[in-house]
């Protein structure tokens, strides 16, 4: 009975969790109509973009058996840099590439320290969390970075003439999720990532270049974090060095809720996206219910604890 339950949670757990959360906020009569409206669903999907894109990178890292706590700082830093570049007249495409490049550079620094110096990813990325946040505040001179106009500002807007079209950021997230899923499940690189997370020593003996692989994983993840920074800039329409504090908790929770193991070796892109949706529905539904911010934070904290518990429960089935 317990083994069957573990298998069900391992395969359908994220979908069950999403359904339960939606039902929770759809039952009350005073919130049902607005919560289930197309406009609110579009808002939820838009709010999910930043976490889900970052969760794609975090999925690669967690599946490989590591973790990255510098997500929020990277998002803030790349958002500030993108805003400064727009101020200087850079186009949308060049600004986006530059922000993604900065995210990749941060990932390169993290990956090189973790793989080359054989230091714990927790410690390295915790240090980068402070470095990234401090650099963002320094570049922004401890204030928000405003700009006149840019096409980037329209990538995350929920306002359109027809009222039906989804923002461009949602479609970008969908395409990236599909591409990342193919990368993990259908390529040699993906198999190496799972092997690295399952047993690094065995992977090395089988000829997997574990040092180089770790660096590449962190660089790819950093690029995803940099793109999340661009979407954060698009949503706020300004660069804010204080934004995305605690975002790493939402991203990690989304990946764990989605079925990935903190010990590495397991995880899916679809599960991570569903986990990101659960986090967004929780925040949106809490606002619809009029719950105070501190109560929302308590709920999110409980969800993170439950996610870790479910991770241990699922691993019991494999043991």
C-alpha cells in the first residue's frame, strides 16, 4: 500500500498537488468566478514565467546533484544591467543577449569553483548570492534604474487590445521547457547529467567528463537565470537591485514539488513547470482570498517543508 502510494506520488504527485490547490481557491463562492476567469488565468501564467524559466536551470543543477542559491541575486543583477543598457540606447535583442551572457558568466564562476576547486555548491552559491546582490546595488547606485521605453516592456504585459492573447514571455517559457525536456531526456548530455547526479564516481569511471559537465550545467542554468532577469525587468519596467529576494526558495521548491530529488539523479522539466504553477496559484489565490502577506509567506514555507518531506518519502520507494 505504502509502496503503491510512493509510486503514485512519484509519477502524478505534481498534477495532484496542482489540482488540489486550484480546487482550494475555486470552492469559495466569493472568489470562484474571478479566480477561474480567463484574465486571472492569464495573470497566473504570466506570474509563473519568471519562476518557471529559472526552474529550468535549477532542474539541471538539482538533477546533477548540486544546488544554486544565487538565483534571486542573478535575476536582480541581470535586470539592473539590462535596464542600464536600455538607458544607453541598446536594442531589445542586444540587451537580452547581454543579460543572458551575464547570467552565464555567473554560472561559469559558480561551476568553475564547484567543479575545479571541488567545493560544495551550497557554499559557493551562497557566497555568490551576496556578491551578486551587492554588485546589483553598486551598479544601480542603490536605487531603481528607470528608462523611457523598450520593446522588452511588452514581453510580460497582460494588457492587449483583444484581451485574449498570452504575453510573449509565456510562449518563450513553453518553448524553452520543451527544448530543455528534449535536452535532458533525448541527448547524451542529458544522460550524463542524470548519471552525474546518481553517482558521480561511477559516472567518472564510465568516462563522463564530470568536471567539464558541472561547469556546462551551471553556465546553462545561469543563462536561464539571466533570461528570468530580463522577464523580471519586463514585468516591473525598471531595474530594481532589491527585487527577487527569496526567489531561490520558490524556484527550488518548484523543482522539488515537481518530483526532483535533492540528492540528485531524478527530476523532470514538466514536473518543475507544474511546481512553478503551484507556487503561482498559491500566491494568486491567497491574494484573491485577501489573506495578509505574512500568512502567504507562512503557507509558502509550509509548502517547502512538505516538498522536502515528499522528496524523502519518494526516495523511500527507491530504497
